[in-house]
């Protein structure tokens, strides 16, 4: 399958996996702080270094070290070295998932005062761990399609990143004003929610805390290892002393993003597998920094720090809504977030349409959910239309980040895409069922004469989160749609999934005068029917990185205000 790599593991080379007990015993030999720190630095290289997974800096700490072990007295290590020497760099050893896995295991089982682990041994442990972190492999036999889809959803959600510029601007503009509808649409209620969630207005919190800590994380893994700025850590006192932030408030913020070893051990123990290996890495997303002592906080990865722009803010808003109303607060926030996300997607469409080179036309209702709505956003060019259906529902933590058994990821997606309506629980039909209804409405002439019933339709489901889009998932969606008689209308393309950054990219391209419909037509061909949108975008528009001037201006304004105020002596230029 193109664009999917399996990670090199012990079983690939030696024909057998390292037993979990042996992996745990190996971790127990070494100092937990050193093991965790080396893994954290490798995570920074993966996130910010040149060429990521396949970059020379990552290879120097993994593949190259093991190749140097040719002729080793241990026959297993010698076999691994020979294998890597024959095909260097083709299959990576280090990746985001295995790093979190071993970081958790080091916190659980590493010694307090033991020796430091060397990089070659750590690379071997990553190979051993790759057999235990839900790897999908082309050589894994012939399991059911559903099993492969479930594993691949988890695999593809790692190591896919969003533009830092878009992430910043989206988070700020989307959440810095009341949603268009719902309880929190009222300015007084919105102000109460911000105070309950952040203890201050959202914009002040965002510019004071979120901007600098996320931008600081972009420095990690960049430059030589001897550069202390390249190491993924923050010294609590030093970091705060250069800002105008109230010390007590600033320390409280850093505490909210960090956890001690004891606290993390408790969290990991609650979700441990029977074989002793960790089942969850979700605590790193809630508290991305580990307090290693001496006022030093070390980040598990720049990616989990970046997550504070997304689900970190989402979680703080939800907690604030619960404080305001313990019974109804969560539901109020979910509804508000849904409107806020749709408002953002409508804003992007409006900005795109204002471009003098915009290709096509946009059709939206006067307000979300109004009677004149065809779909949330409709892009039309000639007799072709893209129906963008916007859904803000987010993956539960156990589904998104935990190594749970039983195909929970696919179960959740099945309910989200194809679930039945349940009036007793105020549950709407699945997202793809609703989108198919909109296609039926077009075919039944409901919007004529403005929209002919015979237009070619490209249905796209836009989500706030990356759902782990991959070719096998599309195959499963196709199979399920056929079973349920969905999207069988004439001249209707297969459903496409678009995370919000891919939706923005499509509208950006249209604003630049690019033919996005020609790209979408590739999803009607047998050989590219199941291709991911990000892959199609990169193949159809190579080297093109379209941006709205308004987004660039907002990014500069947000980061400029924050860094000038907080770090006047050493402002860091935003790194895209």
C-alpha cells in the first residue's frame, strides 16, 4: 500500500518477538530519567528535524548504530546489523508510537539510580517494542479487513502533523469569539465560560501561555544536540523569570501541563496490559511534560505540546462548562463547539471566495442550520459540486490514543458514520447517512432551479480531528455503504474524509485559481478511488503551499503580540 510503512521489529529479522517479560526486564536495568530523556530528544528529532522519520539525525541514533554492530558476539544482534546493512533506511525503527510506549515503560519500570542506557541498546529496545505497539505489516498474513482497518487507523494517526501557522490561527480565531448559536452565543455567558475555563479572557490566556510554550517546542530537535535549546525541556523558574506573567499563575499553568513520575505511574498502572506492558499513552496528551526534578520539565514530544492548541483548549473549555453547570455543562460545550467549528469552516469559505482568482462559487445558508441550507458548505464549478458536511465530534481518548482490544476505533467510526437515529437519546443518524440524505435531496430536485438535480456530486465529510484516513478505511466505508445502499445514486463520487487542515487546503487552492475538481475526479478512478486527500493534494499540486494572506497576517499578529510581551530580551521568530 503506498504511503504506509511498517516499522522494523525483532520478529521481522529474527522470526520471533522479544517476550514482554524480557522487554520489561531490559527497561529495569537502566535509569528511568535517562531513558525517558533520550526518547524525548528522539521524539523532538522526529517532529522538528529534517526529513522526520527518515532523517539523518534519526538514522544516526538508530539504524546507523545498529549497522555498526556487524560481527557482534551476540548472533541476534549480528543478524539485525546485517539485515539493516542490506537495506538501510527503508523501514524506520523509531516512530512516535513506539517512543511514547517506551517512555511509559521507562516511567513504570526504570530504576531510580541505575546506569544510563546507550543509544544502540535503546534502538534495539525500539525494535523489540515494535512487535507490541499495534504494528500493521504487509507480511502479517490475512486477517479480516476490519482488524487491519482498526490497526491502521491508530497507526496513521501518529506521525501526521498540521501546519503550525494554521493550527495557531484556527485555534485562536475559532475560539476567541462566541459561537453563532446556543447558550454560549450570548456574550455574558461566553465571558463566564472563559473565566471558568481559564481564569481570564481566552485571548489573554492564549497569548500569555499557549503561544510561547508551543513556539518554544518548535526549537527542540533543531541544531546540534549540545545546544541546550534543542533539548525538549523547560526549567520552571528560568522560563517564568523572563516574562511579565504573574509567577503564581504561571506556575499553576506549568503544573497543569506536567506530572511527576509517581503521578504518571498511577495513571499508567490503571491501564496496564496483562503481560505488564503499557496499554495507554493518553496521560502524555493531558500532561505533556514530566517533572524529572530540579525544577526541570521534559516534554514527551513536541507533538503532545502542540496538542494543547487542539484538545488541550477543548478540554479546558469543557471543564469550565462543567464548573458552570455540572449537569448540563458538557452538553452545552459540545453544542457550542459544534457551532464554533462550523462557523470556522464557513469563515474559511468566505475568505476563499473573496479572492479575485477564486475558481468556482460558494453556496451557504444565511446561518448554520437555516432552512435554505443545502449542506454546510457547497463548492460549485459548472456542473460539479463538492458537498462539505462539517462535523465536530471528537474521538474519545480511549479510542484515539490507547492500545485497547476489540476494535474500538472501528466501532466508534461505525457509530459515527452509520449509526441509527435514537430519538430517546436525542441521537441523530450517522454523519455519512445524513450526507447521503443531502445527495438524495439534490437528486429529487429539492434545490432546483438554483442547483440542477443532475450535477456531479463529490461528498466530503469534514472533521475537526484526523480520523486516521487510509486506503483500507476507505475500502471498509465502500463495503458498508454498499450494504446500506448509500451513495448509489448516479454520478456521485465515493465519500472522501477531510480533516480540517485538508478542507482548508482545498479552499486555499480554489482561492488560488487551482482546479480542485480535477483532483477530486481522481477519486472516481479505480486505481485512486481510495487515496487519501492529503496524498492527492501533494500529487496534484506538487510544491504548492497555498496560504491566505489573512491567515498569515493573523499568525504574525498573534505571535508578535505574545513574544514581544513575554520574551522581550530574546523573542523567537515563529518557525513554520
